[in-house]
C-alpha cells in the first residue's frame, strides 16, 4: 500500500499535474480534496469531467465517473459498496482508481479519445423500423467505420515517420561518416599509388567478398532446403505407413472389410484429434505470449529517475560485493585453512573428472538415441509400428522405479551432506570470529574429513550408476544388432518381391493398353454395324408404306 501511495504522489508531482504533494500530505487529504484530485486526472483524460463537484448531485457524479471508468476498462465490481465509497470519497476506493489511471495515463487518454467515436450507440429495434431513424443510424455506422480506417492510417503514418530532429541528427552523423570514409580513401590511395600490384589485389579481394556473400547465401538456401527435405520425408513416411495399412486391410479381407476400414479410420481420427489438441495448446501459448506482450506494452514507460535508482542500487551492490571479496581474501590468508583448501581442490578435481565422464556418457547416449530412432523409423517403414509387450513393459517399469528410488536416495544423501558441510563451515566461521585459536579445531577437521570420505563414497556410487547406465546402453545396442541381423533376410526377400511386382505391373499395363485399343476398335465396328442395321430396317418400312 505504501508503494502505491508513493507511486501516486510521484506521478501527481510530475508533468502534467505538478501538484507538489508530499506522501504524508496526500495521505491526510479529506474526501473532497481526493475527489478534486480525481477530477483533475479525469479532466486530463477527457475535458467533459471539468465540472464543479460541489454543484453536481452525488448520483450524477457516480454515474459520470463509473461510466467513464467502465469505458476505460477499469476492473471492478461496481456494486453498492463501490458506489458508496466513490460518492463519499473513501481512500480505499479512490486510491486504487488513481493508481490505475496514473500508471496507464497515455494509453487511457487515447482510449478515452477513441471511445467518443467508437462506442456503439444502442438503438431499440422499434425505433429502427422508421426509415428516417434507420437512415441516420446507417450513416452513423458508415462514419464510424470511416473514422476507424482513418485513425488506423494515421497511426501507421505516425509510426512509419521519424522525428525531423532525429532525421537531422542521423543525416549529420552520416555526413560525418562520409567525410571520414573519404579521408580514409584518400589516405589509402596516397599509400597505394606507387604499389603496382594493388589494383590486382583489390580485384582479387572484391571477388573474394562476392564469393563469400554467395557462399553465405547458398548456405542459407541449403538450410531451407534441408528443412523442406525433412518435412517431405516425414510426410512420405506417414503416407507410406497409411498406404501399407490400407493394402494390408485389403489383403486381409479380399475386397476390404468394413470393420478394418472403420478401425483404420478411427485410428486416423484419434491421430487428428491429438494433432488438434497439440495445435490448440500451441495456439493458447501464443495467445498468452501476445497478452503478456500487450500488458508489457501497456505499462508506463521507464523514466530516467527509475533508471538512475536502479543504477545506484547496482553500484551499491557492487561495492558491497567488493568489500565482501576483500574480507574473504583477508580471511583466506590464514595458514590453518591450507588443509581444507587442499581437500577442496582435490574434491573439485574429482568433480571435474566425474563431470567430464558424465558429459562423454551423455554424448554417447545421445548418439545412440539418434541411431535408435533411425533404426525404429526403418523398422516402421518395413513392419509398421512396434509395440512393447505387457511383460516387457512391466519389467521396464519395475527397473525404472528401482533406478528412480536409488537416484532419489542418493540425491537425499548428497543434500544432507551438503547441508552438514554448510553448517560446519558456518560453525567454523563463528568460532573464528570469537577466538582465532578455537579449541574444537581438531574435532572440526575430523568432521570435515568424515564428510569428504562420505562424499567420495557418494561419488563412487554415482560412478556405479553411470556404469549401470552404460551397461544398459550396450545391451540395447546388442539387441538392435540382433534385430538387424534377423531382419536382413526378410529385407532381401522383400526387395526381390518388389522387383517381381514391378515386372508384373509393367506387363499388366502393357496388356491393359492392348485390351483398351482392341475394345475401342470393336466398339467402333459394332456401332457402324448397328447403324447399317437400323438403316436397312427403315427401308422396307418405307416401301410398304408406299
């Protein structure tokens, strides 16, 4: 609450109000004076609020202010309690309104200006049945649309144009840079006039620059084409899987089974729903980001005073950090801490070695994961999606739970050791401050040694865990190799079958073309014979009629 009051007072003391208030004086204002301050702020937003509150009725004042706050978008219940607080000038009601108005002053001023022309005028339908009223309402809507279009165009022009002073400053800067470049060119010409091979060198460097630009452009184009190729391959894999499912369904039931088609369509619907849910989630995230950006843009701009205050705080913190660093360096000069420093260095070296091993194992795991995904994709292209059996899944889940429990236990032990080490260091520091030669120094050393031993045990346990992970990875690789060896003869047979299928398909298309050609010839002859028959049938009838 105090921060809100300070913010209100600072903004009322600044432009355009310049009220010269103090925090205590503002807090002691009576209800009438608070209403006068609120009137000044509202008058800055819209001049129609420049009325004498003493001569206006309280109901009319509430109606005028509440309607204006509703138009501006003030979030409030506007209930009886709010009405009574606004009419009586209560601090608990006026202060939040002032804080919200002053923090969004320019944006609300623009909104108040637009509200005069963009607020819809509600006209009952029975009045719109009259031609004159309907005509006036239509012209009102057309004028409103013209105002919106004109205002949008003006805003775009204002944002697109630069301030003349900024343009002049930029022109001056460009002129200065041009003069500097001209001077540098003259100096370079004077230096290279007597150099016979300079022209050739300049030509070669120019060609090199052009080739580098072309190389950068080609690299960017290559990236785009790679991305398009990945998308095309993914689409091809999906379409191939769908085609394979449809062919399997046809082979299973001859001409096709309704149940198989229904099952396939149900699977497709489920996939589409999952994709729709994913897209909807992404859309909501984008909308949330846009709302955050809008709220950030609607916030008041940062003033120079705020920047100066933050810089002063940063400088004070830096000074404090420097003083603490000097104090730590002075305390570290004590020769009795050499043992602990040595132990800390050993632990740090061990930690670095373990982290390097961990990084290498993680890189190996990532590469194996990529290889595994490639193999799974190849397997899916040949045999469709693979599913884990129930027993295998249960074993995998049990192993995963064991690993998780072991990891949590080791993590808890490590946190306890770290906490104990921090307490010992704090205790040691307090003892040093009390007495430079503490009596319990030997016990503290023993406790630290025990802590280092326990930490080494935890590190060994981590090493064992990493070994187990590497063993699992090796087992997965062996399984992949075994599966690959099993699939090799099937892949070979599939290739031969595909070649036979292509040959049979070529023969089929050739025979089909011959059949279509013969059928066309026979149909033409048949139509000609039918025409002759009809003409011969008509001739005897004509003779008999005569």
